[in-house]
C-alpha cells in the first residue's frame, strides 16, 4: 500500500468518511474528475524528436494516488514482467526491451491493469540494462493503470487540447525547502554528568513525550541511540 498525509485538490480529505458511503464516493469522483494543474505535469521531446510529450512523473503520480485514495486505499501488484528482446551489438553492448503488466486495486476491490514497456539502447552491461528496463516497464504500467481512474490520476495528459493549454499557465513557485519538514535520525548523547544533551530536532521529539528519554537518562555515561519511532 502507499500513502501520504497531504490532501489533493484543496484539502478535500476522505480520511474521515466511510469507504462505501455515498459522501465519500461523490467526493472521490469529484477529485478524480479534476484535471491536473501545470505543477503536476512535465514535457519532453516526443519519439523521434517530433513534438512534445506531456506526462506525469511516476513519483508524483504515486503521491497523487496517495492523496486521492489514501495511503491504505490502494495497492499495486506486478502481474507479469518479461524481457521482450535482448540484442547484443558489437563491443559487448546491448539493446534491451522489457514489458510488464501491473494491476492497481482500490480498497473496495475495484481494479484496473495495463501494460507498460521499458527500453534501452547501446547499454554497456546486460544486468544494468535489464534492471533499468524492468523498473521502467513497471512504472509505465502502473501509470497506465492509474489513468483509468480519472483525470486526476493521469488520464488528462492524453487529451491533446488539455496538453496544448496547460503549459501556458504559470506554475506555482517552488517553496523554499526547510529541514524542519525532513524526517531525521535523532541522536541523543548522555554526558558524564548524566545530563541528556539533545539537538533542536530531538527536543521536538521530547515535546511528543517519547518514552526513550527515561531510558536514556539511566544509560551508560556516553550513549548514542535512536528512538524506536525513527528505526
């Protein structure tokens, strides 16, 4: 399963609604019908350099699915994966193509599955080529399966009129990245006096009443450890 704490579409969280309730289904349908803003899509040159291809990156689509369905509201399963061809070239180089079928299932049992491909040309090593192609095929298949649920999960990028217009809109500026939003390994050091010395990050954990503090104050004179919630 996959999940996220944020909410897609302006805070329309579905976490508090019963999975099969009419309210939740209506709100879910509303979310899925939304077309993605320019912040969610990217472009690259199309096959053969003809035109531009509009797409949603795999990691971003996973985040969207987490936000729309909930971290425990969907799952993905690799149904099959295979190497379609592996052609050896001169100089021990390889052209490789792989394909995969991935099924995306919602909590209520509704599912979609689709096929994806991954390829590489003139690769130096067979193992690295297989690895790249298989991962690419699985990601592509997952994205294709997710698009069947609606515009918000990627179907909108197959609309040529939408693709022509969406990139004309200004993207939201990237916010400054602060370490306060990062999950960090917290280090606690107990000095010779038995006093616990903590960083500001560890202090925030203390405010959450982490029971490890009691353990640390009775540890050996110099102890460095990690609380269970960060293991």
